């Protein structure tokens, strides 16, 4: 089932656009590959807060797949909160850091879901489909 959003101005369907925020290079490439295979457009891969915010401002994705630990001083929770509050972009957290304290801190970002690493590619695609369908 291809991932689509409302039609474009010429009547063709528009695919959902996703930003991947992950500082582990090979993990990010695998997520990109899986999402592309599932019919989504990956608008960029970011490994830090500044790059994630820059890509989000330029590309306005429908969703961000967000790791908690990122390169640099700011973490994925900070980025997800800013994406939501400033740009209205929701996030799914895909992280090894899903303890209760982290989840409470991330509530302000209003995450659409959590995936605990390691997770299967099928779990990622299932969650993305579920949140983008609602």
C-alpha cells in the first residue's frame, strides 16, 4: 500500500514526506531505505539538532523519525519539542532511551509513538502507516 497524502495541484497524489533524525549513519541509511521501499519520501537525514531544524524548515516534512541521542549539545527530545511547537511537525521516537523520565520529558513534543531499539523494520513501517493514516 503506497503512502499518500492529498493530491497535488495537477491531481496526482502526494507521498508522505519524512525526516529521519538519527546520529548513527548506518541506522539512518537503513531507516531511509525501509521508508523509501514502503513508498514514503525521505526529505533528509539529520544527525544533530541544527541540521534537523534546518531541513525541517526547508522541507516541511509530515513526520520526523527521531532518535533521542544526537550529535552535539541538544538531544532529540529538544528537537521534537521545537518541531512540534514551532513548525507543527509531529515525531515518532525510535530510540534505545525510552525510560519513564525520558518519556515524561518528551511529552511536550506530543509524540505519535515510540519504538524501542532494537526494533524490526516491519514495526517501524507499521507504526508510520498507523500514525500517518490517522
